[in-house]
C-alpha cells in the first residue's frame, strides 16, 4: 500500500509517537518527516500552523492538513 499522507514530527514528540502507533495498528500507511532534520519540512509545518512548528502535522495528497489529530479524525479525512 502507498502512503496516504505525510506526517511531520520530531523524535521527542509524545503526541507524534502516540499517533504513529495508532495509525500503524489501524494499518494506515504514511511517510514520516522529521522537521528537525529537514528545514523545508519545518517551513511547511510553520506555514500550516501560523508560524508554529506544531507536530504532529499531517498533509494529505489533496493538500489538506490536520494538526495533532486523533486517529478518528485521520480516518474521517481519508474517507472524505
């Protein structure tokens, strides 16, 4: 299965770890990008979140984004 969205995160983010585990248990594929290692990714996250590097931020294939969503919100976005 191909990734359905990009998940921007940091290694120390507890919310990121929790969401990644939930997504993996649900069998939802994603690409993860560490914003501390990728300056362009950090800028993307800041543009989405009014200048803040808030993670997890998810960007979907259609260009929509969710910040710190629940797994239910992710599933709803994928089916809309």
